[in-house]
């Protein structure tokens, strides 16, 4: 999950146009704002109480980890997440919850006594339940904000989740509201809102949920003790036992480049991976190790085009596919992320009329440039003309070559001609293609073909694809095969090498770590962490009292955190932070609010050198 999440945070030009991150969220209902205000009051009181307990009961406790290892921790201070970080950054990144003496625990909930600690990931049934139930809260928050919904049940299922809510008599969710509902869910996930666990009395529960008859009835029927657990997440406050993810940013709600694909008019086929994973849970009828061959996406998309009559008004029809592909690579050619036997490709096919070809090709080239500019890559284009063993009429090839050459000339980037180097693919039912290849070079100067644009007149003929033209007669479309990144894994490998492991702030998996000088500053450090997370930044806390300050700073630099926020007694009293970069450049003391705003600005503008221009 961790690796994909880094790519899902990719922000591209045009996101403001499609408003995934900048869309104005509707003004919340008055009762929602009042409930949040009460929750914040109760939360502040609990934070103060726990800080007092941590100071009074400061003692060392013993924690038993998987594999028999035992480590020391501090009661009411050390969290499972901090221990996961000490074990490995991969575990900290993939863990969704913890199991403490058999009880499910939030990763940010402090340990209280000697404990037997286990970590849950999405690979376990318990971990899946935590992940999906946390996703439920995001949907509930969006329904409250957009629709003023009264939330009811929101459980996880074996392969997902659902949420019941009430909108009023004879009122249902309209189809026109679904895009906005999904957009708010995406914004909440991108904001990395923390899940906050609050213990509330019965009177406080009744105040919090006075506008929700379902919750009030649940309190009367189910809450038998003096207190119960409530979780806050953004503006959502819900009665729930937990545990949950650390923050909503762990919910990978967006696929790679989905926003840009949506803006450019692409549709994505149903998620077959989700179906297969749900089927594999039923081990009796579908063993987990059962494999099946999948054809290339090209024939599948042709069948999707042909499954019903098509009209010229539907063209161009753009289909995008992010499914896994398999290739029987020779063992000697395998290498890291750049050459794999199983990989994901941002594959797409555009079915268009011949007179739409030039516009669509120009759109593909613009798509390539917009993505590569964000990633900081220069690229080289090559036009490969028809191979010697081509299929079809020479006049069609001549026409296609002229279209591609005009598009490349208008594009304005350098390109070269590779005569006779067009593709001839046996796996694609002996399809010959005219193509534009996109080549990048990694940090070692090695060339990699990543993106490609291929023009195909033969596949529509072999699949007998037709649409009803403006004159009423059947006509045959042209297919454009198109990939921007190509193999996602290969692109990630090239990008990792070009960065030398030092990811730019906007794409970094380790953006900020807050380091308190002593235990007295830990609560202020946690506040700084929450502020950064609420601003959509990835932020961790290193309050390991077993290491000196210099050791923790050095550990953060070796982990390539872009920034370290050190807070001591002076910073706490002045509500500032002392900022260092991963290259040990000391930026000095800055106001916390101003520092958060500056990092948010640097992230949103996707500067490649945030540490220098801070």
C-alpha cells in the first residue's frame, strides 16, 4: 500500500480545473459546526488530562515485539507507531493498527503498561476491517457536509464498506450529487485528517449527538458504562469503538493520474482487481494461488467498444486502464523496477473518427508534456514509420504519417525520424502500428522508453468495429494506443534514481518530522504534527526519549525527511519551531503557523528544491 500511496499523491497541472483539491466544500450545517466546537473543547480537556497523567506516571515499561524482541518504552507516552518506526520505516508505513495484549489499538494511542505488541497490516482480515471502516468515516463526513445527512450504520465488509444515512422523507441521493460526494471524499483523503480518539461521558455523548436520533437511541441501548469512545476526523464526530488508521491520507482513494485522466475525458473500466481479490477470500471455491491469463488491454477495449451500437456523437471514446500486465521476460533481462514480469501500465485507447486524429494526437502529446514537466524530466520524441511487414493499404499509412508529423511539428519539441521502425505485434493479432516513442534518461545516463503513442488502422478492421456516421452509414474508427508513464514501476525506478533517493517535497514519503527536545515539549510537538497533517503534509513525530536530540536529528536526516521541526522550551513558549533540512542546513526559528503555510505553498507549487527556497 505504501508505495502506491506516494504516487497517488501526484499533483498535476489541471487539478485546479477539475477541482479535486481546490473545490469549495459547501458550508456545513449549523449543527455540524456546533458539534465540532463541542468536540474540540472535550478534546483539549482530554489532551491536558493525559499530559498530566503522563507526567505523574512517567515510568519505563517493557514491550514484547513479534519475534521475541523486548524493548523499553515510556508509559502514557510511547505509541505503537513510534515502535514501528524503530523496527523499520516499511512497517511504520504499512501498519494500519496494532494489537496490544489482544486488544485492537490505534497506532497513535499511547501504551500504558507492559504489553505484548503486534502490528496489523492490510494483508490480515483485522487490518482490512480497520482500513475499510476508516474509509466509511470519510464517506460519512462527505455525506454530512454535502447532504446534511443523519448518519446511521457504517460497517466494513469483507471487501469494502457501506454507510447508511437518512436524508429525510422521500429524499435519496441523486445521481448528479455523486461526483461532488466523491470529490469531497477525495479532498478529505488528501488532507490527511487525523483520527482522534475521545473518551466521553454519557451526558457528553447526548450533547454531541443531540441532532442524531439514531445515535441517541444507540447510546441508550448500547452504552452501559459511564463512558464510551468517540472519534473525530475533520468535521466528522462519530460514536465508534475503533481503532482507525492514523489519518485519512492512508486511504488510497485516488489511483495514479485519475484526476488528469478525468479532466481529459477518459473513462476507466470496472476494477477487476478488486473483484478478483474478493473472490480469492473464498478459499474453498477460489484458491488464493489460482491464476488466470489476461489478454492485452487492446482486445478488451475493442470488445467494450463493440458491445453495443455506437454513434459518431460518442467519438472520441477514451478508455483508460491501470490493470496488471504480465510479460515472459528472460531472467537475464530482469532488473530492479525497470524490467519486471508483472507490472502496471497507465494504458489507454482512444477510438476516434479519422478527422479527429490530429486533435487527439496533439492532446496526447500535451498530456505527456504536462506530466513529464511536473516530474522534472526532459524527453526525446521519435516517430517510427511503417515497418517492412506492414498490414493494410499504403495510402492509409501515408495519411497517418502525415498526421503524426504535423502534430509533432505543431507540438514544438525536438523529434527525430526512425524510418521503418514501426511496431509489428504478434500478440496483438498481427497488428502493425505507426508510433511516437518517448525516451527518458536516468541519473546514470541509461535510456528508457516510457510513454508511447501508437496509431492503429488494423485493429478496428480485425475486430469489425463500426459506428454510425453523420450520414447514417456505418464507418470504421481509428484506434490510438497511448501510455504516458508506460510501466509505472519503470517510471518510479527512473524517478528514484534521478532524485538520488532525495524526493522533492511534493512527492516525498517523508516530508516532515517533529522532534521534541524533552518530554515536556511532546504535547506541543504533537500539536505541530496535527497542524502539518491537517495541511495535507506527511508528518511524523520522533519522541524517542531513549536517544539524544542529536541522534534523533541524525536519524531523520538519514531517513531523508525533507524538514525537521525541533521544538524545545523556548519554541513551546513562543509557539515556534526550529527548522533544519535533510542536508543539515539550519533555517532557524519560525512561527509555527507561518511554517505550515509555507510548506503547504511549496508542496502545492511542486517546487523541486523546497529545502533551498523555504
